C-alpha cells in the first residue's frame, strides 16, 4: 500500500508503477514498473513525502517514508531478499524499526529460495549444517541499516 502526504492511499505490488498525476495530485497505479520493484513517479511540480504502509494484525503500519521530488522524479523500492534473526528479551512489536541489534544475530540471504535451515547454540552462536555463503553473523549493537538497506 502506497501513501503520500496529501492523504491519498493506493494498493500496489511489485512490478507496479505508481504515478502522482500532474493535474490532480491523485495516485494512479499501472503494471508498467520494473520487475521485482515498486516504482514511484512524481509528475507534479511539488515535492511530497511518500511511503509504504502494510497491514499487520489489522493495524496499518508505516514501513518506509521518503521525499519524492517534483518534475519527473522516479524512485524504485526493491525489497531486500535478506532477513536478520536476533534474540531479544525486550518486548518488540511487529513492524518496529530496530536501528541497532540488541544481541548477536544471523543475516540470511533468501535470494532464489524461500527457506533456509540455520542452527543456534548459546556457546557457538548461529551456524548452518555446511559451509555456506548465504549466512553471515553480526554482533550486538550492529547498525541494522547498514546490513539491510542498500541504496
């Protein structure tokens, strides 16, 4: 779901192009975007804040928001095919942005697959049953944006 600062909301999916109409400022959606990404095009002469919302447990949660400049500015959002696994004793709500890891964790690349098998041991930490390139580990207080967000 895409939203922007004038209150307009539109459902979208990967491969879609969401355009802010030059005259009305209304969001329009088409399937003319880039494969595997959501493309956003601002045809107006005004800058907006635009972002992605997702329904989680019946509650609308902002996942990501940013400025989109005027006069044909095009942004593409491509979901990461990586996940981070971290254990925590803190009570963390779904869709909470975490800037630093609260313990050591595992970064798992899911490119071209839908699942991986990993192990955790209190003494040895995270591992896989074989030597793999899709698993890397990180320590407590690691900056999560440097691991998960690529520009």
